[in-house]
C-alpha cells in the first residue's frame, strides 16, 4: 500500500471545499509541480507503486478536502450533503505505514444540505431558521449543542495493494464511539514551486456506517440506516516543520 488518510471521519458523515493558492495570473507561470502518482494507463498488475512523501506531521488542507455523505431517501434516491468544517493532522511514517496516525475533527454545525426552499416559510413553528440548522442542532439529528464535535482517531492502518489500504479508527458521534473502517487510495505526493518547503500527500477514501449505532434512528428504514461516506483530502507539511527536521 502506499496509502493513508484522513477525513473525517470523520467520519461520520460528510463535506467539500475550494481555493488553490497558486500564484497570480500576472506572475510568470511556474514550472510544473514535482509530483509522483500511480500511473492510470497500466493495468492493475503493472501499476508502479507511487512514491511516498517524507515522514512527519502533516496538516489537512481545508481548501482541498471534502467530506460528503449520502443516505437513502425512501429507496428513491440518495440524499447527499457535506461538512465544510474539517480539521486534522496526519503523522506519516513512510517506513512503517502502520505506525502512521490520523486525527480528524468535524464541526457538525458546518453541515450543508443545499436545501432549496424557504425553510421558515414551510416550517413556521420550527425553532430553527434553516434546514441546516435543524439538522445540526436538533436533538433528533446531530444535537451539536450537546455534542459539538465529531472525531475520528485512527487505530490501525493495513496495506491492501501498491497504493491502497484500509484505515480503521474510533469514530465519536453524538457521544457514542464506534470503530469505522475506510477504504483508502493513496494518490501520490507533490511539492509545488510556490511552496517548495511544504510537501503534500493526497488521498481518496470511502466508507460506511449505521447511524442507528450512534443513536440517530429517526425514520429508519424509510430514511436509510446506512450512511455512505466519500472523502477527498490533501495534507500539507508546514514549511517550518520541514526546515526544522
């Protein structure tokens, strides 16, 4: 495996974001970033293992991270939403991937459902102003006032291929802690010309959990019990940390 991640973690339930931080258009175009990724043209058996980045503590780059979740809606479609408030660190050990450690925190009030209508007009008796607020703060759902954080802390990393593996960790959601396993793909490492002292690692991951395991059983089974997670993440090594090693 050449893998490891996040996102989440959390977990538990999902998000997405933007911003690139490249030089302005008025500056001369920099050379292409030095990057190592798994080749996609070769067959699985022939694909070379991507280069692993340097060891050390990396921080999640929120501008290139997303945690999206989906749940069945009466079997007709998958209702999809995301979390945008994600933070965390990856202590990466390329010599012994099983020794790497991932620590992710998700803000449940950062949930974004893209509810398209006037929530208050349709729910005049609700104490909440928006659907996002109801999902995050209602005791029926995330109950963020009582449980202001969703956390994921890795407990095991296992290689399954040249750039794939599993990351198992303790997910704490609504005050309940349960093990969750993510299927992770290590996408490679890169160092950009505008940040030569800040190497990056990139990962994609998927996973699932049963929300009823965490006490969130509202409208099961009409609203699915199984929640699918889709995670994308880049971790950047702080420049000062690189220089001090």
